[in-house]
């Protein structure tokens, strides 16, 4: 399967517009997820069939420690099929209180040599109510976890702090009322929105978390962290998170530092948005390591950013991650990556010791 993807499928798909490929992939996946035959077909290609993994984090048992990161399945259309490609869960979204059209196109570009995507989506999604309905009508696969990533609606009505907080709270309340989602991630660090990354300062994060604390919720809550802050600034956000109902952190979001692009010649003329993949890897792993060293087990750590191989996955776990999330690895390396990571975990005695079962 690796050969087929690398040599045949990828060269063809990479000739097409990335957003078009993304849409085709989602349509194909959603179609396969609708029937038993479709699910069996995908599972036969990409399903992990080894010893059960049973990876338990914050009381949730995962069949695989690898989750799809937020932004790929932003409308929850793949929530019934991703278990067949060896994902243990799907972080759906980011969803917003009102539907969001997204930024003007082009909003997705590939930097092939850098193994990175330039992402300028601007939180395009159908809005929380439509996504709740879709998930209610989706058969949830057994032992498969739905996380929901919540962001604020990307328009000029939410640029004030008060309106932004109300927007997050609306989605969070509705998801809890409807009992949709096994965990929630509050995305405070989307680089592509009106008014910028507005909740990545302690002064603004604190009132947001204070309001979210008031909404009844019995599930784990994670924060999606920015990766472009200095350690002192990052640490200040963790200190605020520590004072609230935050179980853990996803480290982290896209890289905004274009100077780190190692092949600038393949970059779009005018960068807009954030960089994924290899260009996130070092920053994310360093922040995971420092968070683990400083905070021990206070925060669950979800390692995300530049997992392009089994070794990258193991490096994130060694640095202190409890779970893994990826998107770019699946695109640049292929959909067999998740299965390979599961196999490596099954066969890795050192990791078995850290398995939380
Ligand atoms: C196309 C695309 C859309 C994304 N949209 C979101 C989003 O809506 N919310 C979010 O928290 N992160 C979003 N991200 C960031 C990813 O969740 C992840 O943090 C980042 O891509 C690093 O992981 P990777 O190197 O495995 O791709 C997006 C990433 C990509 C590639």
C-alpha cells in the first residue's frame, strides 16, 4: 500500500488543487463509511489487526493512540469511518457557533520538499448546530472517540473579547447539552481569523476559561496551544490553564514563522496562514518536552505537528505526549502511517511500559 500511494496515487493527486483533493477524499471516505462493504474494504487496506492496544487517557479508552488532528474533518463527515484507517479518534472541527465560509481561495497550498501545507482555511465549517445533527445521524464506530474542537466564528461580529467568549461558550454549551463529543478542545490558536489569535494572551485566556468553567461538562477539556510563543509566554498560558478546568493541552497548532521554511523557493509568493507538517515538528516536540518536564502529569499532552513517520511518533511519545494527532503525515507519507505507528507501538517494549492501560 505504501508503494501504491507513494509511486502512483500521490504523484497524481499532487497534480490537483489541494482543496479539491481534500474534498474528494472526504466524499470518498464518507461514501465508504456508509456501508459495511465500504468499511471492510478500507479496513482490509489500512486497518491495524495486531494485539489490541487499549490506550487509556483521562478515563477514555482508545483503540489506537493516533487521532486525526482538527481541520481535516471539519464538518464531521468522516466520523463514521476513520477507525478503519487505524485512527483511535477524530478531532472534528474546529466548529464555530455560526457557519463560517472560510477565507478567500486559495487557502491550501503544498510545499512538497518541506513536507508542509500552507493553511489559510479560516475555520470553514457548517456551524455547530448542523454538525451536531450530522453526528447524531452518524453511527459511531465501536471503540472510536469523537473529540470536538471549538473555535470562535470567524467574522467581524466576534472580534470583541466579549462576543468571542460568548461564541465559544455557545458551541461548548450546545455540544454538552446534546451529549455530543467524548472530549473537547478549545482552539485558542487559529492563526487565520479576524482579529488574529485573540485568546493566546493570559489576560484574555483567563476570562474565556472562567466562562467555560461555568458550563456543566463531565468530559476532558483540552486547549489547542500556539507553537510560536517564547517558553515564558507559553508557560504563562499553562499557568492560567492550571487554575481552570483544563485537563490537557494539544501541542500544537500551525507554525507562523515563515523564515523556518527550508525551501523558500517553493513557498507561495504571498504567505497567508500557517505552516503544517515538518515545519512544526521541532517546535512542537520541544514544547512537549518542556511542558512534561515542568508540569509532570498535571496536563495530558496531545502531541501534534510533523508526525511524518513511526520514528516521529515515538519521538513525541518519548518527549512526554500521551496521545498523538496528525494530518500532514497522512497526506505526504500515506494513509498507511497510522497502521505502521500502531504496529510499532505493539512491538515496542519500552513503549508498552508507558501504555496507559
Ligand atoms: C488543512 C488544515 C486545516 C486545519 N484546520 C485546523 C482547525 O480548524 N483547527 C485546529 O485546531 N487546527 C487546524 N489545523 C492544524 C492541525 O490540527 C495541526 O495542528 C497541524 O496541521 C500540525 O499537524 P500536522 O503536522 O500533522 O499537520 C489545520 C491543519 C491543516 C493542515
